[in-house]
DNA sequence: AGCGTTATTGAACGATCGTACAATACTATT
DNA sequence: AATAGTATTGTACGATCGTTCAATAACGCT
C-alpha cells in the first residue's frame, strides 16, 4: 500500500558488519551480567538484549565461552581506559597518579555494584574454563604492568618492590569492591573509600 | 541363596537421623563446589557425591538455595574455627594474634585454591538471592566482630579505628586469595604471603 | 539485473536443570 | 506382630540451557 512508508517505518537495515555485531553482542553480554549476575549469562537472554535472534551468537562467536571471554576483555579494557582518563584529567596529581587512582576508585565509571556483578561472573568462569583462565591471566598482566608504571611515577625515589605494591593495591581494591557490593545494605562508598585513603596515606609515608 | 552374606554385603542401614543427613548433604555440597566451582552446583551432582537419591535433597531442605546457604554457613564456620585453632596453638604470639592470622593465611586449613572456588560460588549466589544475601551479611558480621577482637588484643594502646582496620584486612586477604587462586600458573603462595607480611609490618609500625 | 556471499532468522535437538510425587523401605511404638 | 510415621528412592515433568541447521533476506560485485 504505502511501500515508502513501510520502508521508513520498518526498522532500518538489520544487517551489520561483523565487527559491529560482535561489539553489540559483547555490550549485551555486559549489560546482562551487570543486571543479573550469573543468571544473566544465557545465550538467549544476551541475544534478546541485543534484539537479535538466538542463532546469531554462534555465527559470530564459535561458542558462548568465546563471547564471554571477549566481554571480559572489553570490561577490562574499559576499566583500564577509565583509569587513564582519570589520571589525565587530574592535573593536580600529575606527579602522584596513585593518588588519583585511589580517589576515583569508587567513581561510577571505575567500579560500581553493577559492574562488580559482572566481574564476579568472570572470576567464576575463570575457575572452570581454560580460555577464561588465559584471558584472566592476560588481563591481570596488562593491568599490573600499568599499575607498576603509575606507582613508579608516584614513588620515583623509593626502593620498594613495585610489583609487590601493585599486587597489594589490586588485591585491596578487589576486596573492598567485593565487600562494598555484596553488602546487604548497599550503603554509600564512603567507608570503603576512607579505608583506601588511609592505606595510601600509610603507604606513601613509608615508601 | 546366602541371606546372611547378602545382609552383610548389603550396605548397612541407609537411614540416618535428619541432622546427620543434612550435614552429609552440606559436606557433599562443599566438596562439589571446591572440586568444580559453579558447575559443581547441581542438585544431582551433590546427591551423587553424597551417594543419595536426587529426591532426598528436597526432603531435608526446602530448596537447593537453602542447602547452599547452609553450606555457606558451614564453610564460614570452619574458617572461623580454623582461625581460632591457629591462634590458640601459636603460643609465641598470644599477645599479637594478628601476627598469627597473617602467618597462617595461606595454610591449607585456612584457604586454598579449592576452597576459594567454593567462596566465589557463594559470592556469585549472594548477588541474586535474598537468602544468600542475608547469610552473607550474617557471616561477614560474625567474622568482622572476631577480627576486631583479634586486633584489639594485638593493638591495646592504639587509637586507630579497629573496624576500619578489620575491613581492610578482610578485603586484602580476600583479594590476595583471589589473585593467588585464579592465577593461571598456580604457584606457591610465597609471593602473596610476603605481601601480607609486609602489610602487617607497616600497619604495626604506624598503629 | 542477476548472482554469489553471508548475515540473520527461528525452529528443533539433546542435555541438564530443580522440584514434585507416588511408591517403597526402614524404624519406633504399641 | 501390626501399625504409624518418615526417610529414601527413582521416575516424571516442565523449564531452560547451548548449539545446530535449513531457510530466508540483504548486501556487494560484475
């Protein structure tokens, strides 16, 4: 009847270049994991979130496991980028970037209860999947290297083992985020932020 | 034919008092979760581990969720008991029990990659279950109270906020255990033990 | 315009999930 | 010895899981 109208009202081309579709599925995976945690990890839920048919997942990814690994890479990449952005923007602490990291550790773009839900799922999958384990190792290595750079800039005249300090900082933030997010009464982050601030204060004094 | 033989060879009474059967199912749950992680959380696998029929789970527990919550309570209880046992046994540090906690943090009865697999599953379930969330809060509260007592004894003349310190210690150990256990090359715990030792050293100096 | 390529769909498959339930076996009480 | 109570079994059900695949639709190229 009104083919032009039909063409206009009909959703625009539903065909995407593979890379875009892959990104869209990765994004949908992160949304599902952040919203529901482990129970959000379902091929059907992910494809529904991406408004795409079930079969498409296995067309762009050889398995769900591979999609999850890609999503793990992506959330890690965003975390890394967010850290760099905060450090670049904090003109006051250019010489002590670790101060910037600590002060933004509970900002929404760095970590949130939502995001931690996804991280916990990734950790859980790291336990029983070789591919996830390899991905986890790669991510950890990358973040640790970056953290060491940040610490080296922050403590130019210190002789402490920066790798040890980087692992400690990473472990402490992971634990604080866990405690903050899994807590029943999801309070403000003030308490946990204070703890991290005091840790940094002590660490800088003795380094 | 040989009824007496049959009676002897036949498994002995397969009927147990409810409390014992419940404990057995809880134990089987922990074994499954420590062995396989999240994929070990299956009513059928748990009952197979307990050498019991599938239907028995819902006779002694109203749901799988309730069994998992009971298992979470149990692993936490064992952890708590193991901590107390180490402190009692360490006669050298009776006045500084936090030193004992730190030095045994990577002992097999306190934490191991196996046990952490189970903890990660419990954390994961805490995200999307009200019952697990309540259990998690109760466990956290109990352990934090105990940690504060340990710290109070270790730092009698300090004016630092012991609750803050307890949360920091708990978060740090959680993060170190995670990093240690999820690491691809499951090395010895030496590196992570050193990190914890240095943390304590700095903390005691400034407290 | 026609053709080959491939992104996309949705149904179908087999596996596994948690739970319900009737049947059975054991124990304790009388 | 008979009976009541219940622990235990194993099947069955409906739901959901990840993946496969033939059919279809959209695109680029000549």
